[in-house]
C-alpha cells in the first residue's frame, strides 16, 4: 500500500517537473493570415511627412482615451494602453444573478475589465510618396475577482475600420490646421 | 520491515527538498544550454549597415506575426514586443548591432509564459520571416 502511494507521489512530482510548455509550433511563422492581418491593420496616406502622421495618430489615440506609454519617432513607433470596463454589462448581470441563485455566488470568471494595448507604426515609402500607418491591438481580460481570464489579440475588422476613419479625419484636421 | 520506513523517509526528504533552494538558477538561466549555443541560434548576420531600416523591418515582421510592440529604441537598437497566444504571453526582445564594417547582427530572445524559449526552430522561423522582409539572407553566426 505504502509502495503504491510512494510511486504515485514520485510520478506526480515527475509530472510537475516535466511540464514546460513550448510556444505553438507556428507562433513565429508568417503565413497567409499574416498578409490578411497586414491588410486589415494598414492604411496608406498621401504624404511623406512621417512626423505629421505620427502626431495625427497620437491625437487619435488620445481621442480614444489611450495613454501613450512609449514613443520612438526615429522608428515611427507609438505604444499606448488603457483600462476599461468590458462591453458585456447585460451578460455580466445575467451571470451574477445565475451565480447567486443557482451557483455558489462566486464572481470568478465573470469578465469585468480589460487592459487594451496598441502599437502604431508609420512606414514611409519614398518611391511611392506615401506613408503607411499600421496598428494592432491586444488585450488582457480580468474577471470580477481581479483574476486574469484571457489574453488575446483583437482582430475584429470593425475595430480597424473605426480607427482609420478617425485617423483620416484627424489627418484632414492636421493638414488644414483647424 | 523496510517498507515501514519508506513513507517517513520520503516525507523527510521532500521536506528537505522543499526547504532548500537558491534563486540563482532561474535568474541566471545558466543550466540548460551553453552561452555559445544560445547565441548561435538566437543571432543572425545580415549584409547591410542600415540599422534604422533593419529595426523598422524587425518591427514590421513582428507585427506580421501578430506581436504588439512594447518598446523601441533606435539609438540602442532594441525592439521588445508581446504576442498573446493560447492565453499566454510570448515576449520577445530583438536587438540590432553592427558587426565589422559591412554587417549587422540581429539577436532575438523570447519567453513564453514563465519559460524561456529554448527551441531553435522558433528562432529559425522568426529569422526566416525577417530575412524575407529584408530581402537579404540571414547568415548563421559562428
């Protein structure tokens, strides 16, 4: 009996020591999705003035309530973050009620807030006399007890269309100094 | 007779094991692979001297691979980025520095969740994507 327990113990310890996860085999490979992502996340503007594009982009990020956490104009990079309530208020109320009436009243796993991160890059093309702006978003989601429940990149087309429509307006404003 | 002592002995041994450890291992990460090995699969040389352009290409490649940039510094030649995959963070730092008069060395290191990425294939994939975007060969560094 004791021997059996001993072996189980050794086996369990072995498992604990042995499990070091490797990144998904294709995590560093570019594929067809890379091209689709690039198209979704990029927009060309008819100017070679990178500084103007960076300033306009920064303004839009501020319009959206982002805090700039890093900027390197020589490489055309802006990084920004913000914390917000998640857009699932109705669902959250339903889940809380369900947990109270039918569960143990735990608020674990009910999404409440997220940290959103964005990196924005300007890419001037001297031969074609335009500047591409590329942006990508990701987020960490927290539940009502403050545990992180999800980490993901945000690739909804609506998000990017919305951003670029704001940026186009901002560029117009910048260009004409209204 | 011996069986009687197995459990208590194991428990005492486990207690000792759980009590004594040093943080040197996880801080220095010096156990798994030699520094030379590590540098050889984390580095590639490119036949160009344009550091800024190379850094910009690194940024573009990282965004293609679904990374969001964390930090970028042209002077030091360093880019850090994070990709969320399978609810874990894949973090990567890429540095660019001159080698001799005609080459640049690009070096990358990565961590996945709380573990270092020690699988040469991942770095190979990264450098192969980078070399396509650079229109230059990624040469192994001795």
